[in-house]
C-alpha cells in the first residue's frame, strides 16, 4: 500500500515480453514479431548500448558451409570438458550460419558493417583463443548492436528502456509477466504477456572488465525466486584484463602475437598447454595465472610487442575503447608488456544459468531464456566467439518458440495476485531513512567472492568460510538503504548479486572434482567416472536444492575415466 | 576520475550522453543540459565520449570504485 501512495504505476500488455536488449534479446524480439503483433522489449539501460554485447571483443564463431560440422562439434564439446548440451551444439552447428546470413543481410540494408570482409566481400575468418579446427568471424560490436536495434524498431517491436525488472509474475506455477520499476522516475511497471523471454545477461558482480558493470544477474535472480531450474552454476566464467583499468580484447591481441609472461619473463603457458600455449582456453589461462602467482612466479604480463603494423591497425579498429584507454594513460601495449590479471565474470559468457532445452524453454511454463541468462548450452569454456554466436542463435530460437506459443495461447492480461507485495519488497530500500549504502554492500560482497583462493583455486574449507561470510552479508540485505531512485537500482542489484553468489558457492561445494572453470584443490582431477554430470539447482521455500544429473553424450564421450583438468601444469 | 567533465563551451545540449550511458550516470538540468550526477558509477566504457558529436565529454580510464582484485 505504501507503494501506491508514493509512486505511480504503469501496466503494459504484450503477446511476447522480452527482458533484455542485448544481442540475444534483440534477436528474440525480431524473430518473435514474425508470429505475434505485440512484442515488448524492456531493458535496464539503453537498448544496443546495454549488457555485454556492445562490448563484445570482435569475434563470432559459426559453422560455415565449407567447415566440417563434426570437427566443430567435437572442438566445442571437448573445450568445455563435456559439460555441453550436445543436442544444442548440433543445433547451433546446423542453424548458426543461417543466423549469420540474416545479420549480414540486415547489416547491408542499414549500411553499417557487422562482419569484417575482404575486398571480394568474403568473410574474414581467423583462429584465436582455443581454435584448432574452428575459425571465427570478426565483428564490429557497436555497429552490430545498432543494426539490431534498427531492425527491431523497423519490425515494430515496442522498446521500453531504463526499466529494471525485479520479479517474474507467477500464478499457479505459470509466468504471466514481470514487474519492475523505471530507473529514473521510480514508476512501478507491471508487464503482462502470454510468453516471456529472459535475455538480460548474466551476473558479473561489477567485477573488473569493460562494459559488464550493469550485469548483476537481475533476471537470473528473479527466475531463481520464481522456481526456475538452474544448471552448471559452479562454472563461473572468467576473462582476463589489464590490472590498472577495465578493457577487453585479449583474444584479438593473442591472435596478433600476444604472449603471456610470468614474473621471471617466462612464456609459461606452454607448460600448461603444449599445443595451444598462449591461445589456451580461458579456464586454462586464468587457472594458470593463479597457479603461477601462488607458486611465487607472479605477476603475469601480456606482451603484444611483436604484433605486425597491419595487425596493430586491426586491433585499434576493432577495440576502439581499449585503445582510447591505453592512449589516454600514456601506455602503448605494442611497445611494452602490461600487467594482466584474471577478471572474474560470474554467470556472464560461457557459464551457468537458467536451464533451457533445445527450444530454449525453461522449467517454468511460458518462460524461455536466451544468451547469458540461460546456462550457455554449448558450455565451451572460453572457446573464442561461442558466447556471442550462442546469444544470437538462442535468441533466434527463443523468439521463434515463444512467438509460436504466444500465438496459440489465450490472452492472460490480468492483474497477478500479490504483485503489489512484490513491488513493496523491491522498493523497500528507498522507504528507509538510513541503512547500508549499496556501494558498501557490493564492495563487501566482492571482497568475499573475488580472492583467487575462493573463486578460482577452491577447497571445501575456503568455500564453507566464504559461504558463512556471505550468509552474514545476506542477513544485512534488509538494511540496504537507497537515498534516491538511482541507488534503488543498485540496492536491487546488490540483492540479486548476493543470491547468485550463494548459488555459485553452493554449486562449487557440491561438485567434488575439477572440470572446466571449476578447479578444486581438494579434488584436482577431472572425474569422468563419477562426475560426468550437471549440477542442478532449484530454490524451494527459500532453500537451495542441489542434485547431479547425468550428461547425455550422444555424439562425443571422454576417453579416460580420470584426466588432468585445465590449468594444471603438464608433468615433465 | 572516470567520466571527468563535460566541456559546456562545446556542449550542444543534445543529451546523447544521457541517453546512451549504460550506467545512467548523467542527469538533465532543466530537462536540457546533461551533467555528471553519479560519477563513481561510470565504468569507463567511453560510449558517451564516442557518441558526443561535439567532443565535449572526457573520460579518464581510471576505475571509479575500488574493486578487489583476485590477488
């Protein structure tokens, strides 16, 4: 009732509601429009400038007609240590190029370049991080997002910006829409729809790395509270970054000759991956960085001084923000090595999230998920260009499935019982006159989660300790104070992040082996005999229920019962 | 540091910086003139600076909030 007195409300109805305006959400909205007239896309920030898609560092991995799809599938599945949904990988191999052609067609219509091409108009394709059989295209992220936004607008998608979604609206186990508030006015929004697509990215915990600080797992947390099944949440993604400020583009810089050096000037990655060396997958890189530092051979540097002049130009073109930061700081990475650190990425990129099937349907009726919000089905553990390709393909698939279901569903545009109580919960921090400011709360959360011996090199005692500390913090959620609407956004982000952090730590404790990004010092082997399984999480009555489920392996199986996980040195 | 200043001598009041910022750090004075309201939330993505047609926004790459590093 308080909210009724203080803040205005707005109600919107749609056939399909898409939450999130990155690549996955825009693709989903455009595709859904083919089946139903009323598609609404809502975003916390500015569509085409929001989430991690505008900051994608230039690479996109799809199977082209000249490629061998079987080799591509094997590379994707093996890169993620068999955590992939293999049926999804097959699907992505089959329809990935169709989606590339669509995006290329829209790019040509708008006159803005998405894909880099040679003088003959052929797609430029290269090999970078982890690529042996597969190759990636080079994309221009900001023009790509502008093309997608224009296409959505041209198709008649209704775009609503600066609205933070905080809850799914549920009745009898079925989603009827979502609720949230305007990030500038505080106006409470009730968005009712026949089907809902969750595409608002993952949770990066406002970690270092460019462009990811508004990815706070808002929609993942809403889905968790609504009872959605989650998968692989122990697989927190990580990228790497300059120590001093937030940039991206390591993949491209490695592609043009970048190499990692330890404190002894040794090009150490060859000890961890004799085949790929500096082009090793992300889990291998970040875990190797941590091991080198733990064993006294830190810090770690990136050395790109050997890049050719034409490649330096390419880097500047594809990574304008990165080079603006270098230039402004008076640092030239082509002249001097620069200190490089792991950048914890949480559930952004190839990591866990809401479980989806090959139609992107979640465990909740009428709810679909795409991109990083979902448990990224190829699970390729940093194989360059897969998450962006997955965002577009899963968005395409989600738009199709949600659009078709909405077209066949009755109109459900009615107020959802109890939705105002939900709204009261998410606006409660602004009704206080004192308490804990979001920045302090978020810093406390990061301090418990980001140490490398918690989030990378894990052990049971350290995970238990981190969980106990997180629990203390969780009890302070009710003390969060938002002096204005902007701080209310951050207070809600803090609440969502603490929930996602708990799922990460609990899932990490549950998986008693090492696989992909998940490394347990107390279980340092990849155990294919007992742990060729997904960790499944669900919230029931405010309690987390964790189970293990066998991973189907119809196309590709590990050959050894136990094997060396990523980020461990090869024996001499 | 982060988004350091708007050069009002060059600013044309187009409000594009206010529109594009993913972290919503700008606000408008009199519904017209953008100003930096939440500087420490800037994530140094440069979108405001890249979008500004008058070259009136300046971003310093230094982080606005102290973020714990892994080691």
